[in-house]
C-alpha cells in the first residue's frame, strides 16, 4: 500500500531478526502471535460491520483496501513469517475464525510458554487499622462519583 519502499522492507527483514536476537540474549522471553482468518471469514466480518451501525466504526478505508489486496497481503504475511521466524523467537499462528476459541487457545498456549514454579514467600498478616476517634469522614459531592449503571440503583442524576 506504499507505506515502505523495497529498501525499507529489506532493512526491516534485516533488522527485526537481529533486534529479536538481542532481546532473547538479554533473557527476554519473546512470544509472537499471528491471528489468522480465512478470506471468507474476513469478508463475513466486513459485511457484518458494513450493515451494523454499531460496528461500522471498526471498518477503516485501509480495511476496505485489504479486501482488494487479500492475496498480496497474504503473500507479504507469509514472507514476513518466514523471514522473522528465528530460534528463540518463533511465530505461533492462531486460527482466528472463532474469536473466543482463538483467545482461549492463545492464553493456554502463552501460559505453557512460561515455566511455572512456586515462589517462596513469608506468610502475610493484615495489620490492625489505626483508629483515630477524632477523624470524621467527609461527605463528597455527588458529581465526583461515576454514575452507577451496574451493581445497584442508578444515581439520582440518571433516573
């Protein structure tokens, strides 16, 4: 889409693996995810957004152009995954047609990437609260409070 020239793209492919290797050498656990949807799913999501006024804000002119350039973007994605998939910083592709399953699968995968071990610590005791008999809590003005939409009766200004 003209955001970068060939030289800039090549520089990206040179710099990213080196930068990621530096991160990994410094002890950072680098986990990279690519959420992938099918052409059909993307079309369905875009059509849903077009016809649902509550979702139209999610659709940008760039999104519309991505439909025109589906194959070119897919080819660029495949090259990016291939050229930036390095030892210690592998890509993990998440099948994203089912958003809820994709998120849950990603969370489960991410949790498996970090070894869990019990961290020893001293038992915690809650100290007694200091009570000052001369303190009187102030009543704050209603306009300082966020209106209660959930968890109780609506604030007077919202009734």
